[in-house]
C-alpha cells in the first residue's frame, strides 16, 4: 500500500500530539480521510515533528533584547561595590589570580601550593575578567555578571522553544532577571553562576537536539520511509539520522559544568534519561514497532561519545595544573612516564577532594538544609557594614543572598501544578522541567542525612528550571480550553477561549508585576545599598532566619 494511503502508521503520532497539546486528534486518523500535504505527510505530523516557526523566532529577538538589557543593567551598574573581597571571593578571586600567574592555585599565607576541592574552570573564568580589567573588584566580578546576563538570554530562548511563545519565553527571562538570588550570584565572584550557566546551556542544546532529530524523522518520512516496517527497514538510514551535533555540544557543556563543580554530575544522568525518552517518544510517535530497542541500538554510540566528551573536557580544564609542576599533589607519582605520572597524581588529588566533600560537617553560621531552600529558610549574608552614610543615625549595608520572595514562594505550588498538568496532559515538557529540578535538589537530601555542611547557593543550577515551572503554569492558565470535537481534521474549541486567554494574560502580567515590585523593594539588600537600619530591619520578613 502506498505511504499516502496508510493510516495506521501515523495514528500513534496523532495520539502523541494530543498528549502534548491537550487536543483529541485520534478521531482524525480513524476517519480514514485526513488532510495531507503534497508530500504525503498529514499536517498534524508536520506540526508535531517540525513545530518551530523560524520567522516568528527572528521577530522575537527584539523582545529578547529588551529583557537581556534589563538583566545587564541590573548586573553591571556599580558592580565594583562593595569594595574588597566579600564572602568566598576571598578564596575564588585569589585562586583566579594565582591561576593567571602560576597556572595553579597557591596558598599565599603559607607560601605553598594550595589544596582546593573544586575544579578550576569557574576560577579560570573569574581569572579572565581579572586579566582583562585588573585584579580589582570589577575585574573579579565581571565574568559572573556577563555569564549571569547570558543565562537570562538562554532562559528566554529556551523558554521560547519549549512553550512556542515569545511572551512566555520573555516572562521566564524577566523573572530570572528580577530574582535576587540570581542577581547576587551574578555580581559576586563565586562559582555557582557558572555552574548554573553550563548546566542550563547543556539543557538548551538538548532541546535543540530534540527538534533537529524530529525534523530528520519528518525528512525521512517525506522521502518514503515507513516506520511501521520491522527491523532496519523501518529505521531512517544513517545519512538521514545524521550526527547529533547539538547533543555532542551538550556533552562538552556538561563537561564544563562538572569542571566548575562536581554537583553537575547529577545532571549528566538526568539529561541522558531525557535523551533516551525523547528518542523513544519520537519513534513511538511515528509508529516504530520496537522503539526502545531501536533507540538503544541507534543512540548508545552517540551517548557514549557524549560521555567521552564530558571526560575529555573535564581533564582539559585541569591543563594549568597538568602542564606545570608546582600544583598541590602534582608530584604524588614521579617515576615512569610523565603523562602517566600526571594523570595518576590527578587521580589521587581527586580522591583527597572526594574525602573532603563527603566528610564536610563543620558548622557554619549560614549553613542550611535542602528543605529550607525553596522556602528561603536561611539566606546567606555576603557582606555587612553599618558605616553609612544613609541619612539616618543608624545605617545598614548588606549583600544578602536571598531569592525574590514572591517568586521563590511560588516554586513549590508551581512544581505541584506542573506535576499534575504534565501527567494530565501527557506533556513531555513536564518531565523535561521536573527531572532537572530533581537533579539539582534531591541529591542534597541524601547528604543531609549525614549532616553534610551545605548552603543555599547549592540550589543555583535548579533555578532556571524552577522559573520554567512557574512560567509553564502561567501558560496553562492563559491557554484555551482543550478541544472536545473534531470536524474533519480541525478541532473545535469550547466557547470562552478569548475570555480565558485575556483573564489568564491579566493574571500572568499581574504576577510578573508583583514579582518586579517585590524585587525593587529588596534591591538595596541585594546590591549593598546603605539604607537606614529601620528600613533594613523591615525587610527581614522572617526575622532571625534572615539575619
């Protein structure tokens, strides 16, 4: 039977499309007379496999530029304040300077190689700013500010692709730009903003990979492939599958994330699971008879290569330590081949660092537990001064790592709603957001059982996904009622669609406005503005937990 006359093979795709969009489309397939394109592919299949409108994407860059400009201004203005090294800048800004001058970290107090427990890439990025602008406050903070701004750009563009809406993508970016937690990390020379950026960039690359792979399936089907045929004949030839360049780029980006902090390893596993399920879903959607088997046969090699890229990228990040002789533990093994000695010494170094990480239980004033993070139970004070001036007898100047409260207190309800909507709608985006949130937060619950010392900023790589969860729910509030009837190939919606969209848009706009007002109220304690002590005290909503 010709492909154009075969209804059965594309029926599963119509069902899958209904899962994504809440529209009952199976009846279209059952009618036996669906609309088809000139190349024999039903329109719903074309929309499902190649949904992205590049022309709309180009127009959306104007709105994106506005959001990114807001983020840049907030992160760059008066970046050199406060003066001096605040909080852990005393470690990371110093380590970055020594990486520039020596190629490895140095203990200036004891005049010896420094024992550090985090990989060097984040410090190299701080060092790039010091190289460009000098060993000063602006120099060691500028890299974090640039990366923080770029992460807002990524959130806009990835949100735009996920939700197929410029408005929702920009809402996601604006919420990120107006989050105090993200702002403080973007204005401080710590490692966590770099970890957030590389993790989310890897996710964005995988979303692009998902789109590219589906377009290749569409191309294969247009050229006559019948996916319902068993064996190799029902799978696209290698020339059509192509090299998954975006997936390989994700491997490099994940290697960079691990080279900033080891906590990125949880995302390696989470993203591998997402890739497998996305590939299985694509094959199941077009009627492949053995989607799991074919996915494992087709994709295992690429996943393995991505893993190799992660390892290679990580090792390359240690180049300064490997290509010099003075780093801590660099001479642990000194006999035999120099390359083998260097790698063996690096392995022993990592054993020491792992022992430190798993055994860190030293009490700290600002330590917190994972179940407190989304509730803002214990923020971290990066800087404090009462010197003034502020126009009052008593002044307060603080940089407090605190998320914008209205936004952060929305995360738990949003996650609950996203879980419900993702299951009810069988929407792949639900799992795509929830799984990275779990990877960013749940491992710390395991370490909490051992009383491991941890801090609020450990939640940083989960933040973009938490923002996407909020925006997903806002989009659901704005979306029209699901279609319940089918006439030919066009679903007929319930009445009231326009009213629902308008009311939903008003609610979403009001929510973003309230977050912006809340951010503006707390802005002085995000950026170290000197204010009267009474005004500072009024912002301590949870009393001693925030002091």
